[in-house]
């Protein structure tokens, strides 16, 4: 994640302590010294929507082999032992898991910080209050446009109205809630409307995800933004972040899954405020870029462990067979060891990029979509000149 609010406005939020802690650089276990990684748990494959970009390829019903309640609690215990700072319940749609509130209540008992990633359509007043009472730190609700635009992208008519109701219900009980959306040709055209929505509804946090070519997302690569469109989108997000800061609007603004954004922001500010640009570069270097397999892990509904939620064809273990900590230490796992020294294995533009210490090869799941895990990320929108490898001109 690239926190535009932190880098541009110097506003502090919880996640900044994980992303920009000077002690975090080169830590193999997790985000800060003595901590494990943030864990995304796709606790069920079941979902009530049919999103066109779903990396989990969610289905209408749960998958056989889904972790039982007892197995799930044992898994959560192992995360506490390994000092995992955040457990993110995702899916599918996590609220479709029948024991979800029992598990959240258990998480509260054992003292793990919990967040929920949801489509929001199932959050009625009762569920919103229950989420609040159980101490969930944050609820991220996904929208990909307003009204019919969202419904078309998410495959179910009426999804927008139900998700909007979920926002309202969370707001009524003072549950911290934010917006998640994927940048695509569709949402690109909606950016101004989306920012109006963020402001009018007083959304506390917004995450703009770049398209991951994984699951069903790999089938809609042609809907990803062109390099020029990505630059225009970033310009707009930067301008709105500064505008919100000047008007004291407290919304936290982040982009996700493309570490080119940090370099683009640095270059943008270098032409306007060199001192601010140097401060941004220092923080980007502390963060180290993509940290899948280091500061981020994912576990699916069957207990398979991955380096992130998108790289789903390469499992590094299963928590039914070993504890999370034993798997994540990776002492005998060649793939994890290579990933944690990835500079030695990256190829193409990523290998020769001068921003390797700030980007770290970007999203490997997109490289994998080209057939080579160690190849270049095809969604890099920086030119060869900008990354220091040759000719002027934007390369995709």
C-alpha cells in the first residue's frame, strides 16, 4: 500500500506504523521487528456477487474442505503466537461464513487486531452493531462505481444500494468504515464522482487497487488502464489528496498493488517541492516496496498459505499440517528464501530498474500471468528513462 495521506500530508494512521517503521527494512518475518506479517484470510469462497475481477474466483456456495470452526480457531491461535499484527477476514464474502461472528468474538478474546473486507451488501443494522461490539478495527466495503456502474462490474443488480446501506449502517454505530475499489477503464471515468461520494458520505478511508491479473482478473486484462490513463488517474488522486488536506478533510487515501505509484509520486513532487520529494523517497525506501512473502501473507478457505492473496498457484504450506509460524519461517522452503532475496532472481525491466529498493519488483502475480514469476510486471507504467534503463517512452 502507498499512503498518499502519509507521504503528502504527513498524517499518521495505524497502517503507517507497519509500512514506514525504520526497523522494518529487510525484516524477513514481518512488517516490524519481532512481528509477523499481515494475514489476509479468505475464510470462505462463497459469495453473493459475481465480480468480474475476483482473484479468488468466488462461487455461490462454499467449497468442500473449508476450515472448520475448531481448525479456524487453532489457526488464529497460531497467528497470535507468531505476533501477527492484523488479521483481515476476506472471501468470497466473509459474512456468508456461518460462524464468522463466533470467530470474530474469539479473535477479540485472544487479542488480535481484526479487519473485514466485504462487499457490504449483507451489513444490516444488526450486523453493523455486532461488528462494532466485537471490536473490529475497520471494515472495508468494495464499490466499483456509483449505481448501475457498480452493479454491472459486480454482476448483480441492486448491489450498489445494498452496499450503500451497509455504509450507512456502519456509520450509525460509529464503526470505522472505508471504501475499496479497483482502478479499471470503468472506474477511471468515475473518479470525480467517487471522490464526491467520499466527501459527501464522510468516508474515513479509501483504497484504490490496481487490477491484479489473477483469478477472474486475468480474464479482463484489457480493462486495465493504459500507462497514460494510470498517470492521469494518479495525477487526479494526488491533486484530490492535497485538496482534501487543504480543506481539512480527514479521509485517508491509499493506492494498492502497484509500487510504481510511489515512484510516480516522488517524480511528481520533485518538480514542485524537492524537500518534500526527498522526504517521500526516504519513506518509500524504508517501506521497501512490494513485500509479499515478507510482510504480507494469505491463507485460503482450505488452509493453504500463499505469499499474498493473488499468487494462488504457489502454496508454501497448509495450516492443517503445520503451524503458521513454522510455515512462514520458511527455513526449508526454497521459494520463500528466493522471494526474500528477490533482487538476485528478478528479470527484465525489474532487474535493471534503479528503483528496485523502493519497488522490489512490484506485483509478482502479474508477472506470473505472463508465464514467468521472476519476469517484469506488465503493469509498470514508468518509462525506460524514468527507471534508468534507456530510451524515452512509456513501456507497458
